[in-house]
């Protein structure tokens, strides 16, 4: 499963030597361009390599029509694709079974709330999602882009991995995450300069065994199963 497909995703996949055919499905967390705008070029790329296995695109039910239009307006016609393209709508708060042993639940967070006042024509869905994923062995939470630190606790449970962005939280919140959720590993993404500086000080104050629970995401980072 590819979670989000922002601008530049095709190039990033090529750069990481990941086979386009290894992607069975795409899950979109919200409609900021850096999370979905690479979809048409990715589909084009998959067509060019002659992909022939089904590709499912999971999208929140409120954004399904837009994503279908986005694909259509990119002149990508399902009939002309070399593979079957399924756009699958899902609702938040419902367990979605991706396959026999892999499922996820999506929960709405507050990331897009600040824009609601601008949508005077009521055209937008404002679905921004955090996810809890589970397979037969591991569980992980991906916060997605969030609005504030409260969104960190939408799923109040212990998981193997907790992945969150850091532009909407403070370094001090990391201590709370460990206290409340006790994740096996905490993986931080979207790290800005200010956060990184304060993170260095924070890490220096932690005992060695706790430090090893925090991972700063880099391009191409691979995580092994527990
Ligand atoms: Zn965003």
C-alpha cells in the first residue's frame, strides 16, 4: 500500500528502485497537493510500463467524486488503461479490510478545519485522516498531517510504530506520546529546522534506551518487522 501520492511520487519511486508493480493500492490521507497531486502521473507511469494487475485507490467517500474527476480530467480513461483501476470510497470510523490479513481504520483529524470558513459555497469535503493499520503481526498509527497535538491521540492505544509529522506539534509532546501510547518506535517526518534544533537538545536529555525508540524519517527509510 502506498500511503499518499504527492507531486513527485513517480520520480521518488524510481529513485528508490521500487517496482511500480509492487504497489497494490494507494490510500489518500487528504487533498493537499503534496499528498495526492502526483496521482495522474503515477497512473500514467504504471500504464507506460504495461502494468496489468488491479490497482485500488482508497479515498474518503467525501472526496471520491473529485478523485474520479481528477483522473478523468487528466484524460486517463479506465477503458484505455492496461490495468483495472478501482477507486474505492471508504468512511471514517469503519474497519476497512484491504486483504486477508491487513486492515485499517481512518479517523478524521483537525488538519483542514482552519479552511472551513473560506468554503462559502460548501464545495469541499475537509476530510483529513489519521490511520490505524494492522496486519497479523504489527500495528501502526500514521497521524497524517494533523491540526494540533490533540490529533496525536485519536487512536488511544499502544502500537508497534507511531508515525507523525512534526510541524503541528512541539518537541515536548514527544514525552506525552511515549507516556500515553507507549509505541515501540516513534517515527518523525516533516522535520523543520526549528524542531530539529530543539529535538537535538531533547534527545540529548533522554537516557540511551529511550533515544533508540525515536527514528527520524529519511527518504528510503526501511523498517523491519518486529
Ligand atoms: Zn496537509
